[in-house]
C-alpha cells in the first residue's frame, strides 16, 4: 500500500509519537509511507524512517498518488476537509487521539474548546473511518459521528535501544542514593496532566520519595511555585524536555499518571515495556484497558488517595510484571500494526 500520514509537525509529542511508531511498523512490513507535516522544528523531532515533506496549509499535494491518507490531529483533519474535492482515489482515515472537547477545554478555555472540538468533529466526518483509542472513546464520539465509521485500535509503543543524556543519568543516580524512592512522569506540563495533584500527594508522602518530571509546558512555573509553597522543592526535579524521555524510565521505581483526561496514554505503555509499577487516575479509558492487578488506580483530583496509592504500590511486587504481560499480550506493536492494516484493507475493498 501507498500511505500518506499527515501530522502537525515532526515534534516528539503524543499524536506524532503514535504516527512515528505506525510509520516505522508499516515501512518494515513493506508498505510505502510518506509523512507530511506543517510546522518545522529544529530540535526535539522524530527522524521518520520514510519520506517526509513539509506542507503549506493552503496548498494541496498529489492526494491521488496514495491508497490511504491517515491524519493525526486537528489541522491535518481540517486540511483534508478543505481539499476533499481534490481527493478521489485514496481512502481517508483519522485518529481521534483524545476526548476532543475535554482536551481543548483544558488547552484553550471553554469557548475556544467548543469551537476547536466542533471543528475537529466536522473535519472528521469527511473521513471514511475514524480510529478511537478505546471503546469508551468510541461511545464518546458516537454522539456526533456515525457509529459505522468508528473503529477501536488501542495504542502501542515500540521499545527502542536509545541513548540517554549522561548528565541526566548522573542526576537520577544521585537521587537514588540514601534509600530514596523515585517516582516519575514524562509528559507535557499542562493543566490536563494533573501534576499539581501529584505535587500535593508528594507533600503527604514519606520524605524518602523523590519526584522526577521530564517535560515542559505552560504550567511549569506554576508547578515550581506550588512545590515551593508545599515545602517539597528539594524533593522535585524539573528536568525539562528530553529527547527520547522513555530512556529514563529504567531509573524510576514508580511511574505516576495523574491526568484529568486522556485518550490512551503512551506513558503507561512505555512504563509497561520496562515492567514498571504504575499509579494512574481511574479514567474510563484506563479502567477499560487495564486491571487493578496491572495498575493502581486513584480517584481524579484526589491527592490523599494518590498518596495512599503510591504507598501501596511501592510494596506491590507483582503489579509491574502483570503490566508487562498486558503490554505483550494486548498492546504489542504487532497487534497495533495488524489492526491498522486490517482497517486499511477493509476500506480499500469497499472503495
């Protein structure tokens, strides 16, 4: 198959990370993949294992050279809606990486969130198939999109041998001294990720517990200020954006995901591939996809419950290996690839 993937940029962020893994898997399977993007960045980008090309938002490319066009994100979906009249041959697929109105509300506020969410729904309807990341997300989108177009494909992550920054490794090694317990999370520092709840839970936990935050974002200074107000500044390491953040998972004792909303968090799958213990919010998607023997849940926005869950998970010797088994049996790269290929072939047969 000839497949075009359209992403906002090549930057290492959630939806692009998914496209990166999918492009690599498809290319290894012998399919011809071309990745199109809008925004150019010099640092923190993926080196896709296939042809890449920068697009102008107001200029079409040769759509009909492809069998499948797969978009990831709002602008790519809108781009396809804008040039739909130019497209006759390829079948159109988009992945809904989040709960769109929830996500946009946290990013842009209520009004812009409604406008942005509505724009995505209108654009997604112009595609032949929409991929959601869970059955719960499918039910969410079925309020606005014909159920026959909705398909569930759980995310994956490819575990790679990647180089870690020696300075970061040394810092993490220092933190591990003196019988310390390292909990960490790798994410954008935005309100939706709930890092404020994690800081409050840390303030209620043993002084042995240290927190590592890898990522950057608009909430960073607010979180630094909060850590000072809570008296835990010396127990929190803000390490900023790091290329290939998963390289540092091996140094964590626990991975914590305190998000207020998620599509299907790659962070948990990355932690799973390292057999790490995970504590996460009891979001519908996560309750659907993991069991209480695989992760430790806590109620959203409840720092007391999070502190208790962290304490319980430290002493749970089986939860990490159970999560690793789930990664290999339910969320492996091969399963992820097979389901995408099956959807593409189904669409092409219907054409």
